[in-house]
C-alpha cells in the first residue's frame, strides 16, 4: 500500500479498510474504518481542481453525518503541499484553506475554549461580515485516502459555518485535539474547473467539465 | 406498436380462423342437436315458480 | 457502478432507488408513501403511510434537458399557502447539483438555489447589483404532500415562511424555517419547453403509475399516457375489424339457402304421425339446418315437435326436437305469462345431400288436457303449427362468442385502468 505525503499521516487502506498512522516511528495500525456508503458524488480521489490559478489534487475524503444528513469533506492538496478542504453538500461546494488567525477573534474565544456559538453571531473578517448560519455536531461515517486526522467511525466534532454575502465562508471545527479555522468561498464544479471527475453510470459528463 | 398489441393481433387472427373453420364445418357451440327439451323436464307446465 | 442506490422500504418491502445517493436525506417511498431516512447506510422508517403516491405533473425519475443540462426529477411536493396550491419538483444532476421546477396554475418556473445571499431585508433587496421588490408579506407555506427524495428532512405538514421579491419576471424567493434561510432564483419557463424536456416519460417495467394529472396545463401529456391510450384504441379497432371480417366470412360460408315451409295441425291431447313437409338441399360439404315452428295463439298448452331429416340417398335420419309452450295465470304477484309461440331449432354439421323434412308432434294442456267432447259443433281443439326448415343460416351464437373473445382483452384493460384512476 503506497503511503503518500508525510503531511498526511493517516491513510485508509482501500483493501482492508484499516486506518494506518505513519510517522517517523514507522507505520501503525490505528483501527478499522467503515466502508463508505455509496453516493453519486462526481469527485473522486485524483480529481484535479483549478480554482483561480491554483491546482489542487483530491487525495482523501471524510464523510461526516449530522442529525439532518451527511456530506463529504474532500482533502485537496495544492502542488506546494498546502491542504484544502472541499466540502460537498447538496451539489454545492465550499473550498477552504486553513486560517487559524481568525480563532483569535474575541467573538470566537469562547468557542475555542469549548463553548457554544449562537446562530446569527456575526464576525468581522477584515472588510467582510460573516454570520453563523450552520451550527452542527457531526460524527464521522468513514473515510478513504490520505488524511491529516484520524477518522474512525464515531469520531465527533463541532462544525460551524459562517457565511458572507458573496459566498465567502468561515468554517470552524473543534474536536478533542483542539479547534481549527478554515476560510474560503462557495463554488460550483464548473467554477472549480474540475477534471478527472468520476464517471457516473447513466449520466453524461458535461462538456465544460471534461 | 407495443408488444402487447402484436400479441392481441395474433389473438384476433386466431379467433377469426377459428370462426371461419367452425362455420365451414357448420359447427356451433349452440346447436340443438339431439337434446330433447321435453325429456329434460321441459314441457308440461310453467317453471316460473 | 450504477448511479443509484437500491434500498428496501422497511414499511412495505418495495424496492426504491435513491437517485441522489449520498445527498438525499429523506425519501418518501413511491409504493406506500412512507417517509424514510436514507442519510445513513441503514434505512430508518420515519413515518408509516399507506397512501398511494399522489399524481404529480412530472413523474419521479423522469429526465429532461433544460438549459443544456440533463436533470432527473427526484422529488416532488404539493405546497399550499392557504389560498392556492402548487407543485414543486426537485431536479438533480450529480455534476450540477439541485434545481427546482415550480408549477403554479399552469405556469412553470425554473429555480436555482443561491449561495450568495441577497443584501437587505423586508421590502427591497439587492442581489448581484440588481434591486428586487417584495411582492407580499411573508406567508406561511405548508407542504401538503411529499414524494421522492430530498437533501434535507422534508415531511408533509412542514411549514416555511416564504417571501417573494420580483424584478420583471425574475423572482427571488426566501424561505425561512426555524434554523435555516434559503434563497432561490426563479425564472419563467414556457410549458412547451417542459413538455419537450420531460415529455417522454420513462417506462418502468413491472411498475405502474397512474396517469399524471395537471401536465395538460403545460400543453402536453407524457408519452406513457398517450402511448397506452393509443394502444388501446388500436386494440378496439382491431377487434371491430376482425368482428366485421368474421361476420362476412361466416355469412358467405353458411349459404346458399334452401327453404321449405309447411303447416301441421296438432290435436291437443294426442300425437300426430311424422308428416313430410318437403325437401331441402345441403349444397356445401356441411351446413346448418334451422327449423322454426310458429304456432297460432294458445294458452296453457305445450307442443313437442320431433324433426327428422331423412337423406334421400342413404335413408339415414338426423333427428332433432323442438318445444313450443305458453302459459298464463294469476298469482299473488299478479298476472304472469311464460313461454313463447315460436321456437327455433338449429341442427349442426348436416352433410351435403337432399333431405326430406318430417315433423311429428304431440300437444297437451296444462295443468291437464282439456276434456275432449266429440261435439259436432266445435270439433276437437287443434293447434296449427307453421314449419319453416332452411339451410344456409349462420350461427349468431358463434359470432357473439367471437365478439366477446375479441373485446375481453381491451375491455379488461379499460376496466383495470378506470379502477386504478378512481
């Protein structure tokens, strides 16, 4: 089993569904992950995204569930190794890069310390004003590919999305290991100029995505 | 043309051939040959009650 | 790899396709209407129903091309704001996400969910640099029925606060529920485009859906309905043609006609010796011979008739029988009568030849024979029977049987369909 980038210490073996941790000390079996339930996502490991002048390759996926449904978080790696998360829900995409600096905002200190966030809470990111619009407790359903975090089934975290008027999004996550902040924008597949998309039986890949 | 229409057309043809064949041989389900009504209780009074 | 995930409805056991697997959260079973949670690998029954799926203008699963992209109708819901009700359809393409089709009083709109929230609130809002004006105050909209799959938990009875903002014929719709605010951009779509895109409805083998209603509002009917109806019209046409052709063939094959008539007198209370009426000729290999007995008026008498066709060449006799009876009386229900003064006897498979027709008869009274008084003035009571024997008749019974056999099939389909439509 090939173990890719060292920045992504966790890998899911596609054959035995074992989550493997590899670091300087070697390779260690962490546990089993569930086989991902079937979905019709057009993204797959190896899909290439070209938002703006960047080039990102999808290397892993985590599927998260909340009380009202589930969605995919695809891990896309830039050519320089920068990790990005591509959230996929209801056919819409959110592409975010790590932005830990926003965790220092006074409005978010309580959250970092383990407190809740009220819906409608507004934060000012420079000139942009974003509103907490999506507040969820989520649970991991499974994973595939290379990942920076362990994703055993049942892993829980808090996930909060702040949205702005132009589709910009601040996504906060907090699990047992601490909080992280990710900033980005909403996209559709055409805007991401995605290639090497998954062929879905019965559907034609649109020309602009080929 | 649906397949069930084709089956129905075949059914029509079969019935037509059957009718022509039976008429040629003067055969009918409803002929009165040799069934004597009086022998089978007919005749000899009303049966309406 | 197939594009749909197949699940089994825990309520009715029917097989359902999840067309947007991974995205869909809720699914109303197409077979029994039960609401299912399909967000997790294990399917959970949310609410059990036993109502048949409602008729929507677009059947679930239908695909069509709009604005250059193919869309599958995955969900349908009937909504009402208390005054009017309309249908909304959720469209899905795995590469494009979700869109909406709204059918309101025969007019169609195509809706795209917004990711960029319009600015402003209340009466006037701005979206992508253009102003939109509120059409009405927020109204409570209720989902009266739900079918198919949705990417959020939608159930019949759910309500939302809806506000519409207009700019020309473009509409921005805001829907607020307890924890969410969703914006949709709606543009009008000619019904002809919908009919062109979704007209040829899919045929699902082994699964019937009642004919959708309301689609005529869009100016066309789905193929499935017209296809079925046309097919039935063809069946009735074919049955009629076959019946007419058979009638001509049967008449032609039954002829030619040879007739003999005569009259016999039958004294009541006694029998007559066989009497020769005349001669008929069977000119085809086989023909029917029909003998009709027609009597004068009488009450409470019966006449047994013995017919014999004697072949002149072989002296072989073919026998048949007839009965003429007529009774009247009065009982607690009033006056009654029974029987007829005429009877027809059909002899089948009479081979080619010349036949002498003999008729013997026996007449009696009911409840008993009348007392015979050899009175010179009145004489003995007799019944006069007119006999008509002829070849060349066709069997109408056989033709009616043919007709029933022809119409049974399309008739059954028609009955089944009407039953289903109720």
